[in-house]
């Protein structure tokens, strides 16, 4: 469990970024952690994750997994 103010639902993230299919929350969490951010899969708002990473880092992680269509 992490203490974080950001709960991100990947379905909403995909729609906002225009990537089509939502990225895997597990892959986004792995990418954020590799870049030194705190992140974890969330049990609420599935599929979703929590992170303390800045929005720019979340967008970068998502785009590295699913570039725009």
C-alpha cells in the first residue's frame, strides 16, 4: 500500500491521451518504479493505479507503452 494523492483509472487515461486501448496498469506501475517514482496497482476503480509521480511522468510512462493511434 502507498500513500498517494493520485488514483488513475487507465480507461480514462487512454481516452484522454487518445491511445485507443487502455495500457496495462501493471506496465505503467513498472515503468514509473523504474524511473524512481512510487506507484502501485489499486484495488479501487479497476483497472487503476496509485502514484505520487507528477502527471508528466504518468503521461510519459503511458505513451511509452501505448503510443497514440
